[in-house]
């Protein structure tokens, strides 16, 4: 019974865990936010938030880069630390400037969870099962 409680029957493999985290977060970000920015770019330009005053279009382009291209790179494990760094930067802007460090606003908790996951990926890199793995 003790062995069952400790889950010793499940093999420990942190490389598979990092692969799972990369793919899970990457697909989630791409499907929920990346596709919408690609498909609706022209309609979003006029009303996209500009919290750091760089302009609506440059902000949308950066968010599109983060949520679509970088999320796909993270899934593949290609330029993982750079891609996840861009995603973290975008999430920090959203969490700090749009949500004001608050969890009360709509989807702020999701941004916070994404931020933690992508920070972990940024620190650790792509892992063993990634295209960009150094031999």
C-alpha cells in the first residue's frame, strides 16, 4: 500500500515532463490566442489595447509574434528560451498593465498560470526532446 501511495509504479522522467509542459502550454496559447490574432488581425488593429504606448499595431504584432509564432517554436523546442522569453515579456505586460497585478479581472488567473509555466520553460530550456537540443 505504501508503494501505491508514493506512486512508485510511475516512472520518473523529467524530460518527458518538460516535453508535455512545452506542448501543453504551447498548443493552449496557440489555439486560444494565436489563431485569433492571425485570423482577426485586421479587425483587431483598431481596438487592440496599447498599455505601454507603442501603438496599437506594433502591440498587436508583438502579441501575434508571442501567441502564434513563439508558441509554435516552444512546442517544437526550437529557440525555446528566446521564444518563451518573448512570451513571458508579453504576459508580463498583460498581467502588470492590463490587470494591474490583480486576479479580479477576467482571465487574469489564466495569464498568471501561463506566466509561471513559460517562466519555468524559459529557465530550463527545451529539454532533451526538442528540435533545438544541443548534441
